C-alpha cells in the first residue's frame, strides 16, 4: 500500500510537473505570440508612417512643381505682353516721321497755288515711298500683282469680274488695293478685278 501511495505521489508529482511544463509552454507560446503581434503591429505602424511620409513628400513635391509651373506661366504671359508692347512701340516710332511729313504736306497743300501743285504731288509720292521703306524695314513685303497675272486665291481677293478679250481666263484685269505679307503670311490680300 505504501508502494501504491508512493507511486501515486510520484504520479501526482509527474502530473504536476507535466502540467507545469505545459503551463510554461503555453505561457511561452503566448509570450511568443504576443511578441510576434507586437512586432507585426510595430511593422504596420512603421509601414503606415513610411506611407504617410511618402505621401507627404509626394504632396510637397507636387505643390512645389505646381508653384514653379504657375510662376513660369505668369512670367511667360508677361514676357509675351511685353514683346507685343515693344513691337507696337517700335512700329509706331517708325511711322511717327511719316505722320510728321503728312502734317507738313497738308499745311503746304493748303497754301498751294497752281504752280506748287506739282511739288505737293511730289511730296505725297515721297511720303508713300517713306511708308513703304518702313514696311520693308520691319519685314512687311508688298504682294506684287499686275494686269495680266494669273489670279491666285491665296494672295488675291476678287471683288469684281469683267469680260476682257485682251486677257485670258482668271487673269487680273485691275488692282484696286495693294496687298501685303509678313514672313509668308498674308496680312492683306490684293483686291483685284478678275477677267473672264
């Protein structure tokens, strides 16, 4: 009986030891699981922080690029306006001399008698030449159109049609208004009368 008791005690001790070992294993497993969860949580927080940092950095870069583009757009718009204003001022400056000469011609014409009419006409012709020279200087060219030339709708504007035996079909019969172009672009078409 004593042996049974000793065996029972031993079995109880073994059970206790195995329960303690199981409990320790369970606690160790729980601690390992908690540590893993804590590590995963830390990694998730770190990933979220990295994502937030990247988003903030991208937003900062976007705003910087947007500001640079806006400044570029405003600067180029201002430069365009200045270029246009400068071009207008340069052309106007060139024509001021013509306006002065027109004023002189008008004053002279008012005091003109029959003998000085030829001089007034000569002065007006000089004014026309001066204006033409200014146009040439700024790059504006006259579109040449003479009687008998072939009508070109890209350069000419037909406002009248006439039958003329001396001219062929679609030839210019008369020029009403001169035309001009700048760097290959027509500013004003030549206004003409077209034959046949």
